[in-house]
C-alpha cells in the first residue's frame, strides 16, 4: 500500500523559538481553523444523502487511471469530503511505478479544482495506491494489501476495461470476465461491503431491438471460457471468435455481456448493480468543462473531422447518437452505489447465507481463500460453441479460474444443481441519453460539430471540415476512395518532405480499424429501456442537493453548446493547442 504525498517546496529560514504564550495562541488558532474547515465541509455535505452515505467509508476503485475512472475519483474527492479513503488498483506500466502513474494521473485537468484547493494535502492523504493487476491471480495483490482491503473497504467500483478494439479475444476474456471473477472473490472476503457497482456498456446487446435493464443469460457458460483460458492459444480463440460472438458487435461488447452473466451467477449476497453507459464523451458541466482523455472511438473521429482529414462514414444518420457525458456517468455510478446500499441490506460475511432450492445450503463465512465453493460437477467435456473440448488438464487448484469455471451452477439441462437464489435483485441501469434528450447522428456530426469546427480551429487544418454519413456502403466506399485514399496520396509526399511522415496514411489506417465498430453504433436506434434510470432520477429528487451535485438527468443538455465545448476540450487537453 503506497500513500501519496505531494510536498510543496518552501524557502526555509531559521527562526527564533516562539514564547510559550505565542505557542498556545498558535495551537488554538490551528485548532480553530481545523474546526472551521470541518464545519464548512459538513455544511457543503448537508442535505446530500449520497455524501452522507460515503462519510467514513472506504472505496476500492479499479480503472482509476482510465477516462471514466478519473472522473469517478475526482467526483468522489470533491463531492464526498468525508470519504475515509479511496483505494485505487494500479498496475506498473512501461517501467513506471503505480505510485508515479497515480501522481501523473492527478496532473490531469479533471483534478484542477483539487490541485488548486487549500485542501490539497488532506485530499491526497485520502488516496491510497494499491499495486496490482486485474488479469493476475488474486488481482496481483500482496497478502498485506489484500488483508487491508478486506478489513477496510465498504464500496467497490469496477471501471477497469480494455477499450482498445484491436486486442485478441483471450485478452478481453482475461480482463472483462476473469477480472470480474477476481473482484467478486475479493468482495466475498470483505467484512462489510455495502455496494459493488460494475461498469459495463450499453452496447453489450446491441443486436436486440429492445435492451431491457436486466442481465441476459450468456449462450456460452462463463466458467467454460475461464477454464479454456488455461490451455487455448490466442490463435485458437481467434478461430472460434465468429461462432462465439454470434452476432455481437465485437469482442469488447461480447465479453462485457458474458461478464454480466458471470456476475448474476456468482454475486451471492453481495449488494450488486451494473451501470451500462453508451458512448462516453467529454465533461458536460462538472469540474473541467469539455475535458476528454484519449483519442479512442468518437473523439478520434472528431479530431480527424476537425482538421479536415475524415470526410465520411457508413451508417444511418437518422438514428439517435446516444452520447453520454463522462461526468454524468461518474455521477450515475456514485449515485447507484448509494441506491444499491439503500435498497439492499448491508452485507457482512459473519451472517451472510445463501439459499439453494429453498434450504440453507451455503455458508459464506469467508472460507480459506475466500472462495464461494459449490460442489464441483464432474465434466467429461465442455462445449464451446462449435467445438467440444475434453480434459481441461491443469486447473484443479481451488484458487484457479479453471476450478471456479467447473464449479459454477449449471443449467437444469446439464446438471441437477440450480443457480443460487440471491436475497435481492441485481439492478441494471442503462445510462443513456436517447430517451431523455435525443440527437441524431446527422445533427451531431454534420450540423453541430461542423458549426463548432468553424468556431474552434483544430491544427493542422488540412482542408475545411465536412462530414457525411452514408446509408449505402457502396456510396461510402466511393466517397472514401476519393476523399481519403486519393487525398492521402496527394498530401502525404509533402508531409514526408517536411519531416512529418506519412501522417494521413497512418491516420486512415487507424480510422479503418475503428470505423466498423463506430458504424455499428450508428445502426442502433435507442433500443434501451430506462426504467431504473428514471427511478434513480426520481430518488435524487428535483431541486435537491443530490440532484445538483450528482446530476444524471440530461434532458436539459444543449447539444450545440456541448459540441462547442467538446471541440474546445479536444483542442486544449488532447492536442495541447491554445484557443
């Protein structure tokens, strides 16, 4: 466990010792100022049920260095002043220690308000960096760190994910499904978990005409996938990929859907909820307006369109562009933590029981290793879509994912065991904007973003911004040939001569990897049920402190103004260009 410290440099000089009377006055003044500071914090928190809920509690946050994770951490530190501690899981990366990664993250503009605050030192003390890895056994935690989390953590937020769209299938499975399994293992061991909130994606079931706020059963048992990780190679997974995905948009959305199914099977008595955001975009109105981090997905398209490089995309421009600002996602996740704990009883391992077939069958009193163990069902073979796999080989270790895969509840058709009946429902929140304030892709890309690009110049400006969304794949291919390929052939030689390299060729290659997945999103036309989101908005109230601090209702968003701030944010924070 690594506490973070930021020491401000001061010019020191020797001073004569203070008289005893002055020392007493100074001590009294310090005590008085501390009391005033506490009073102001409590006054700010007064009327906020969510801030009161987090008072004195500790949060374990994964994915804190990611886009959503940064927004969640910043919001917790700013709006929950009595939060005891935020434990954040960070893995070493490219020779950079976890602590240095966190300190680098805190330099992000989303933390500007905290860095410029007089409470910087006290705020930093509430962050504890935990070295680990979502894809390692036991989350890669040391024994001491794991025990500390078990004793201290009250709320768990899992925002870790692989957002890149070019990884092999086995990597997504290890991260999204295996990572969830390890998070649940930790949650079962924790002494007093009030809520566990998992961040999924609204597009995990984009092939459906109506996406309800519920968990859909996976066609392939999640445990079978985890078991197969023990011996299948990346090449084998890629060969199976078409049959496994079976209509899903991509590996990311498919593994997110399977992870939800795993949570439903194994959450037990843990108060659990799932938040499904749609296309996460820049900050709307909280913290640093317009802030965005990374060129993934839509933001990369906005940059390419803003400099005049990208001109077209295949999709349906009449469909709703379901964009959700990252500050709304952060507020939603935090509010769902509060609502989940309020709706479900506080969870404690000392009295947690599970019910199997109407009888008490499992005692989850933190057995060795913290595993929830059902009686393993012998498996002669496990069917993975188009193939039949026999003899999984190693994996008899009870701490391995393979063992857990074989011991998970099977369907009644495969086994005499039935799924464990949890004491409360698993609530899913489709965190989307289309049902509250819709905007079409044509309006967003061809009208609002084009107008914003005229007011905000992104450099290098290759040509005037213009963007089209074609329903016809043939028309789009012709447009791409002339507007992209021919343009790159004409301009790249000059860029190479100036020492910048074949910039357009590389940009179009990256765009080609992302446009098919982004195109899938343009084919989806607001299929999401949002009853739980409406219930959350109702619980926050209207005109209350919580509805002000933790706003999740986007019905009053001005999309034209938002696009302008989005473009400004891209220019300032990603391209590092002055206004």
